[in-house]
C-alpha cells in the first residue's frame, strides 16, 4: 500500500489560452491546446488531491473527479484563480494568458464603414495571474506553493532561470523546444533553487505524473506540513 502523495491537498491549475474580445464576435487568442495543464490536473487528482482546473477556451474533456471552471479572458481567469486560491496548497500556472487585451471593447459588431479604412487596435496589459498569486500573503507565508511555466523560442535555460527569479516562485518548468502546440508529447526543464533538471521527452500524461511527484516533494519541504 502506497499512500497518495497529494492526499488532503487542494491543487489549482490554470490551462489553455485566454480569449480577449474586441466585439461580440471577434477577439485575439493563441495556439495553446491546454493539454499539459489538463494532464497535470488529471495527475494531481490521481495523486489524491482535490483539483480545481481553471480553463480558457479549449476542446478537451474534464478529467474525472476534477472541478472545472471555464473562463474566457485573463481577467476572468484571475478572478476564478483568486477565488480557488483561498484554500489551495499548490498553484500550477500552465495557461498561456494573453499578455494584452484590446483597449476598447465594442458591445456591437464593429462594421466596415465603406471608407476603405481599417480600424486600429490599441492594447492594454493584462494582469499577471502567476505574479499576483506568487505575491499573495498565502504564497509568502509558505501556505501556497506556486509553479510557473515557460515556453521560449530560444535560450530556454537562461530565460527560465530569469523568469523564476522575476516571478519569485520556487519552481519554474520550461517547455523544451521546438515550440509545439497540441502535441501529445513534450520534454520539460525543471528549474528550482538547487539548479536545473530535465524530464526527457515523453507523453504529456507521463510527464505530468513525474512533475506532480516532483511538485509534491518540494511543496512538502517548503510548506506548512
Ligand atoms: O511572463 P510569462 O508569460 O512569460 O510567464 C509565463 C508563466 O506565467 C506561465 O506559468 C503562465 O501561466 C503565467 N502567466 C500568468 N498570467 C499572465 C502571464 C503569464 O499567470 N498574464
């Protein structure tokens, strides 16, 4: 008999892209499939945790036993994350949150006016959900263990280390290139205070189980329990 490593824990995961509307019909988004985040949510549940999965618009079924909250925009994702983080022990930010949203949202469809002039889109910055969580009282006190992700097109190790410092989080996970979207496999780079470790290429669900085990060990070492 092996006790489940996350029994009694509440794990919060963000996954997928966000969709930032400019009118009721159009908006900007990105190619995130949500597969890695959903795999982590499934693995955390298998490890005995209660799991809240805050998902942007994706085409994926909800893993068995996982509480799913669907959102569209970064601001909705932040609100849902803040609500669930109140009693979460571990936060894993896999979502590809849009860095910017259109500055003006039109309640009606923006129409061509026949002048041949295209509208100009202005953007404002979205909230950084991971940064907000990492700076929260619960994270600072060690009650909430925060894990970030990084997808880079170059210099992954240097960027991952820098991102971990900038966000002030104990563990940063880098997607080892090439940048692929919707693939079923991946390779990960784990960056923590002790250094860098690679989880070699494997199916996302296999990697998710390995990553959840790594997170459980670190969260136990750093947390209240
Ligand atoms: O700052 P950058 O987008 O490169 O950092 C990526 C990490 O931060 C990911 O874990 C992502 O989920 C998280 N993030 C976030 N909110 C944002 C931007 C990124 O939670 N607005």
